[in-house]
């Protein structure tokens, strides 16, 4: 019996929420490790990419730093240091929020967007390869539906994790006609 057949047989049995969570967590860690191995990190890190991706799908490629903090897995001090590093490289810019002088607006520069797009093309191909190696199109659709349902259910409908659902594919977002 293959590993996939064993997993499919196990899913027919009643599964506890804890074992389902553990399976989800272990799958996420395994996929992220592989994607990190394949990530084109000679210019930016995967963490920097995450921040640049988040900015790339915003109107005018900009947002308040406090909103950026809430949409990444980094702590506030880590985001601030990362933004400072990317600003020093010319990939981001910072300005005072004109509507609230206490706030900071972070913008992905044109140079930063080009760096992001180059990384996104490679990263998108890696994601596609890993996901389609393990799942067929119907399973991919089912996985997305289940993950969306779980995320929305756990957040109580406060779904600030997704910024623009139409731009959720980094490869597609980077290559899409009219991409920011």
C-alpha cells in the first residue's frame, strides 16, 4: 500500500481535531522547508519576500506599517527592522501618514517591485511544482476550500489575513497583465 493510499484510508476513519491539526501543521512545515530550499534568496529572503508580496497587492503598493504588522507572521519589532533594511536597499520607502502624523506609510518602490517580481516568478514555479506533485486539480480545489473555511471559521469572519483573494497566487500576481 502506498503512502497516499494509506493517508486516504486514514481520512475515511474518524479523525480527532488534534490529529487533523498536527497533519496540517506538519504538511505546512514540510512544504515551507522545501520552498525555502528552492527560494531564490540571493537578493531577498523569504521573509522579505512576504512583506514585499503583501505590499505588492495593495493599492499603490503601500500600506500603514501597523497594517503590515497584522498581515505577516513577524513580530512588530521584526517588521520594523525588516522595513528599515529594505528601505536602506531602496526596495521600500517610508513616509509619514498624511492622515495621521503618528503613522508610517510603507511603499514598495519600483525597484523593489522588480526584485519582488523576479523572485515571485521562481517562487511561483516552485510552489506549483510542489503542490501539483502531491495533489491533482480536484484535490487542490478541495484543499483551498478547506483551508479557507478553517481560516474564516477560526477568525470569526475577521479575515484580515487575505488582502486580495484574486492576487493570492504569487506567480500569477507577478505575471498577470496589469499587475501593479
